[in-house]
C-alpha cells in the first residue's frame, strides 16, 4: 500500500507520520511506500523505516507539482491542509483552490480512485453548538477557516458521489496542546493558556472561564485519521463528513487541571483579557 | 439607484428585467440606471425604459470583464447563475469560480458594499426533504448543481460576515413551467410533462406519479428576488441563505391539473419511463 501525507510537517501531520513509521501498517494493511509532502522540506528521521519513504517539498497551489505528487498513485492520501489565518483571505487560495486542483487532477486521471482523508474541523458549524452535535447539524460557519472547510467537505462529497474519488472528511475538534509555533487561528489560546504557564511564561485568555469548547489530543486526532483511512462504503452511508468525538471542557476546567498539576504559580501567569471580537474559534 | 442583472437573458432573469422595466423601482426606491449583462447579448426591447439602460455581453469567467461590470458601482446586483448540467463538471467553473471572482473584485474595491442577491436553489438540500424545510436544514446536496449553490452560499455568507459584501441567497424551488430551451438540469421534466403535451408533443416522465417536489412560478421567483433586494440587516439575523416558500405538488397532481384544463388527450402524450438513475433533481 502506498500512502501519501500532504502536510506532513504540521503538528497533526508529523504525529501521523510518526505513527505510520512505527506501525508500518494502517488497520492491518502493510505500508509498502510512504510519500511525505509539505511546503517545507520534510525533516523526519526516515532512515529506519521498514519501507520506502519519499519526501517532496511542494507548493500545492502549483498544478504541475500536484500531478507529480499523484504519479505514484497512492492508495491513501491524507490531505492535511489548514491555513487558519482569519485576518486575510489567503485560506481560499491555500485551502480551497489547492484542494480543488488535487480533486481535479485525480478526476482527470480517470481510472484512479484513492481514499482521500481530509482533516476538516468542528468550525464548519458556527456557534451555538448543541451539547451533542449530530453529523447532520447545518454548517453555518462563523469563521473563514470554517467556511473553507465546509466548502471542501461539499467538494469532496460531490467528487465522491460522482465516483471520481473515495473521500472522507473528519471534523476534528480543536487539537490541544499544540507546540510553540506560529499560529494565527482563533483557537490558539486554548493551547497557550496551558503551554506558556508551564514554561513559566504569561498567556492571555480572551474568553470567560465558563467558555466551553470541544477539544481532543494530538494522539486522538491521529487515531481518527488512521481509522478514517479504512472506513468502508457501508460505514459511510450517512455521508462523507463525520463529526469526531471530543472532550467538552470549559476554560475553567482546563485552568483547574493546570493548577492540579503545577500548583498556583503557573495559573497566575494567565492574564484574563476578554476579547469580544472573538466570535468563533476554529 | 443603479441595478445590475447578471444573467439577464435567462428564464428568471428576463422575467425580472420585465418587472424592473415596468415598475421603475424596487420596493419603493426608484431605479435610475439598469445594467443588463449576459453571455449572450441582451435582447430586451429597452427603448421605452424610464431610466438609463446599459447592456453588456460578457463572459463572467473573465476577471477584467467583471471589473468593468462593477465600475458603475451598482447598488443592487442580481446574480443569476445556473449552469446545471449534471453530466460534466463545468458548473464549478461557470458557477463557483466566476462568482468567487465577482466577490473578490467587490472586496478589493474596498469601500464598495453592494447588496448581492443570488438565486440559490432547494437542491442545496439532498433528499429526503422533511415536509417543512427549515432554513437551518443541513446542506447535503445530491447533485453537482446543488453542491455548487451550497458552496456559493458559504462564500457569500463569509464575505458578508466579513463586511465585504451585503449578500442574500434565496433558495428557489424548481421554477415551472419553463419555456422551450436547451436545459440539461435533472428537473427539466417537471416543465416538459406540461409544456410538451399542451403543444401536442410527447414528453417523458422519469419518476412515479407519487413523486413530490416543491415548485414555484416564474412570477413568484421574481417576487422573491425583488423582495430579497431590500431585506434589512435586522431581517437577516438567521443568516443570509433563506429557503423560499413553494407549492408542494406530486407529479400526479400536476398531470391531473393538466387533464382538468386540456382533457385526456394531452395527458396521453406523457410517456412513463422510470429512470432510477435520477437521484436528485435541481
């Protein structure tokens, strides 16, 4: 089996690659070949892999580079996009147009129908969320990132319905705790209010303690992706966009947990700076 | 007030233009200027209009032509797209990419925020539809045309949320009876089973008599569009995609009505040819 990971250098992507390298299989099927692609050169230590590993530094907005990427006809494509900057509209180019190019390239190959697993997001739903979010909850996103993910779900659904693709979109909750890295997503504070105090640094909390949000660990996100790679047609009868389980926590819960582990000092580094402009977080 | 109609030569577009020409106003506000744009040269008899009428034969997939179209800064843009051919994927280019170009052109103009009224469709929802379809019903389209409309609703919603645009998407039911014209949409038969027998021609009906579908007249569709042009911010609190009322009829109801008006002869021209491939109609 040939597996392609687009976005292999991201937080979730690199954790997924770790798992694929150590398991050498996906749900019982052996990996023969793995291709890692990212806009920055993949940096994993790959020499010990039990199978062939290719790396590709690519710009997915370039149609030719996409076609090159698909030439090895990977059986499973993990497509992990996520330009989440709300301040500009770059996500339409990076997330939507690039992905549409990939779908078109696959369609035009004709006799090629890979499983494509896309890391969608709970941000496809706008607030308020019900306590339990059914897969069929209407998508009324309140962020551009959520809008772009909802558009990609529609595109992947349509290409799959027409038989050009075998796509699965899994709606990930906010993955915490993310490592230090440039991140302009609105949900960034959910990591920083834990990560920075542990490192003895201040962190700003823009929402009240009662703010409730669904989260999952990086490990859980990887499990979701791997499971999605093998879902059968029969398991996809309710559609190809599937809402993932999550932990529903308040910011107060998170800070209390931090205090339980580190004591009062770390918690005092969290500065409460309400930001009313924060309508929705992704 | 300057009004632009993109798609002025289509069935609904031309009925809308008729109405604007005869009313010379939209919900009480006078029209000073009207620009009619279509891929074919507008053919209306315009000499009697009470205001200035411009016509533009344009290809909306051409960015430069779009910018030219917006130079007069129309206050209201009726954007009536609808390439509904399910057999190829051309609708992504004609409907989605072109509209995105229009939204981008408006955004980049900076201080320009027109009301844009887009003729969306009930096909954004896939079957089965509940008896009453709430605006917040999830969009799980079962046609490429419906998928494209759902994508445009998301785009117009996001650009409006960000303040770049003042968009309203009205989800039209299937408009019947359409005139003779090339039409590859799946819903085409809903017009032809009435239109052709009246003209003493045979028509094929691909669904059972019990097939129920929401329809509206061309006159109702124009009323919806005109009303949408003046909806206030306060009336748009539930979102910018609004499901229009419709008549819920079965094909049996339609054929019975035809018989009531024309007698048995016309009805006998309808050939019942079930087409199981017809999953969803737009």
